[in-house]
């Protein structure tokens, strides 16, 4: 029985831009921000969490940040559904990190910078040749996160992250229009999202190429609801991985809260 255990820790150091000093938090100002995301795409699933602590001021103002992330994913060897009795796991991975960074603002733009170290464990199963490969490593990681609110009710966000493991780069962007607003406490937006991942993994065992999920691309639509400090997003669309010849549907549910 395969039981992979993965832990990824990252210590991130970002240079502080002069002139962006953190604000002193009042008693009611939120200093934490947490997001939990569940993702399902037929023969794969993932669960991720991210928590940001603004230890010198409110989390919605410029200042230093401490960021903790965790990630668990499973991918199937065939087209069988994750909930099917015919499902066979091919790739299991768990990640975790801790990052230090800085958030600053210029006009309608918010930017967060992170950099540091990470560790990862992964298990890959090859049913055709009856072998399993397990690996664990430590390396660097970095991320840039941005948010822009344009004129009217348009907004956009984008994230770019890098992991030293297999030189992996991930990109995620959203653009949306806020079609319903009840003061500043209740807002509903609809828009589009896209994501991509590229990895340089190049590992072979018994003549079998092991980088099953080196690349993927996603295109979909989203519905976002914000109520006070709550942030809920439902999205879905079509995705394709490097080991697959056709597109398949995916769905993602994300919930975040400031406290």
C-alpha cells in the first residue's frame, strides 16, 4: 500500500520597498487572511489552503506578511473518475510552505512579493511495469501576487509562482465585472479565469518517462461573492494535462476570510 507523506516548508525573504511602511492595526482591523480551495477534474483532485499573517499591521494595508501554504493532490492513471471503483492513483503529492513577504500599493494596484525555501514529497505509480517511485526534496520558492481595480466595476488579479523542484512555474489570472453591489458589504462578480503550469521534470525509470503531469492549461468562467470579510468563488471550465490528448471539465470552490 502506497502511503506518500509530503511536507513543503519555505522561508521567504523579500526586499522592502522604501516608502511603504506598515500601518498600526486597530483592535477591529483584520490581521489574518485564510483561503481554502477544493478542486476536482474527473480523474484528479486537489485541496489547498493559504494563510497570511500581517504581524505589524492590518492585512488590508501595506506591510510585512508571513504566509503559510499547504497542498495535497492526486491524479489517476486512466480516465476513470476519482470516485469510480476502477480508479488507480498514478501521482500523489503534498506540499507545504512558510513565506515572508511584503505587500504594497500604488494607485489602484496591490502587489505582494514573496521569496524563500520549500520542501516537497511525491509518489508516482506505474501500473504497467509494476513499479512505484518516491522522491522528496528541498529548494527555493518565490511568488508575486497582484490585484487591480479599474474604473467602474472591473477588476483583475494575477499570481505567478516558482518552485525550484523541476523548475516549476505556475500562472493564474482572473478578470471579472462586478454586476451587483449593495454598498461596500455585498458584491457579486462574474468573469473568466485561466491557469497554466510548466515543469522541467525529466526523470526515467525502466524506460518509462515519469513526468506525467509536467504541463497543464485551464480556461474557465467564475462567479465571485464577497460579503463583509467573506470571499467565495465558484469556477469551472476545461483543462488539459501534458499526458492527455483531450480536454476535460474541472470545477473549483474557494472560500476566504479576513479576521
